[in-house]
């Protein structure tokens, strides 16, 4: 039965990959100006060339294909509830529409922030809430902060060709592998994640340097919302999963740090540096960890490959912590996180233009 399910889901992944390829080709042909600002508007993108920000449209279409597929693929009835699935659909749709409006009309930051909070509240009230405190209010508060933080973090990380795409692929892959290891490969959430992973993998063909299209706010807000859900279920609340091993205290925080090592490092670095210089952390700029690596002489392709290697090593360590959380592995994982964080951060501080 498991082999049949794996075969069905493998074919589903290939089918969505091919479907997404067709979607992106069509979008690239007919959508030349979505997310492209006028020439009189100041550009804060790293890439000065005008390219359509249509990646998110393809992601969302594949996401809907995943929902349709749930009616045909046998799923585990003990996985996500109908209320949770509705919550994911509503929150993801709201994030998508907000990003689409921003790409088309450049919406106000306050409006984006309020919608991100609403997305967090929708997840909380439909069953996706961080449960690390005994106080319900604190759990709700940290959940909303997490959702808003990751949605903005993925948006900020989308500052160079393929970076956000690669990071998102790594995080999605971690969640899918965990689903497989705990016997939830046919869960409803896993089917959705597979459909989005297939779309992201296809998008990487068009987004790798030199890119033909951008993810845009449409993509980064939508993907950020899904990654926030992954963080809640597979990192923050990892002890609630059916693991064959009792995790040591606070292991979930280390797993969280590893899985989201690049978004956490880049966002923290940018916020610290901008506040230190008296600048607003909410205004874009060319001061991300990726930009400073380029200033050091690393090419954009090599930066993307470096982030891919870091991401793969990090999720491998995180996965092994789920079942082999020895003192040595915990120490090595912690040192790895600190080294990556410090190296990327110090590179932005020590560089003199």
C-alpha cells in the first residue's frame, strides 16, 4: 500500500512539474509587466532589469491543483482536519491576493502588515498555533509574530536570482521527508506541499541567474505563509508528531533554527545593521547577506549554490536530530548554526565599500 501511494504521489509530482512548466511559459509570454514599476519610480531591486513578477501566480495555480487532487488521491483521514485545510486555503489565498495587489499597485506597508496579522489569526483559529507556553495568549501572540516574520523574511530574502526559491525548496523538502518518515506521506498537507514544491522546482528553471522572471510579492507572501505553517507543525510543535524518539528539551528550537537558518540569518542581519545605522528596517536596500557576498567577488550563481549547500546541510542536520539527538550531534548542529550566522553577519559588518 505504501509503495502504491509513493508511486501515485511521484506521478502527481511529475504531473504538476510539467503542468507548471506550461503555466510559466504561458505567463512569461503574455504577462510582461506585472510587478514592473514605472521608469519614474525608484527601483530598489538588486537586478535593475525589468522582468515580470509572475512566479506567485504559478505557485498558487499549482496549489489549487493540489486541492483538487485531494479528491482523487487517497489521503490519511487522521491527518489535517477539514477546518485546518480550509484555514490553509483561506490564509494562503489572502496572502496571494495581497501580494498580487502589491505587485500590481504597490500597496501601503501598513495594509500588508494588517493582512499578514489576519493570516496569522486565521491559522490560529483553524488549528495551527504554536504551543510552547502554558499561556494561550502567549502562544497566539508568538504564532502571529512567527507568521508575520516569515512572510516578511521570505519577501526580504527574494533579493537576488533564485535565493528565495532555493531556500523555500529546502524547507519544503524537509517537511515532505518528515511526513514520509512518520507515515504521513499521504496526508492532505503533504499533497499540497508536493504540488507547491513541484511548481517551485519548475520556477527555478526561469528564476536561476540570469532569471527570466521574479517571484514577486505574489510569490513571496504566498510561499512565506506556507513556510510559516511548516515551521509551526514541523519545528515549533515537533513534539506533537508521532516520532519514534523522545526529543531532548528545546530541541525544537534548534531544529527551527536549522530549517530556517537562511531566512533567520538574513533578516536578523539586515534589521540589526539598519537599526545600527539609524535606518528603517522596513525600507528595502542592497544590504542583504547575498549582496555583501557579491561585493566580496562571489558571483550570483555561486551565491545561489552556496545557499543551496547551506540549506541542504542544515535540513539534513535537523532531520537527523529528530531520531539521533545525541549530545555530539546537538553540539555540532549548534556550532554549525552559529558559524553560518556569524560568517554571513560579519561579512556585512567588516566589508567597506
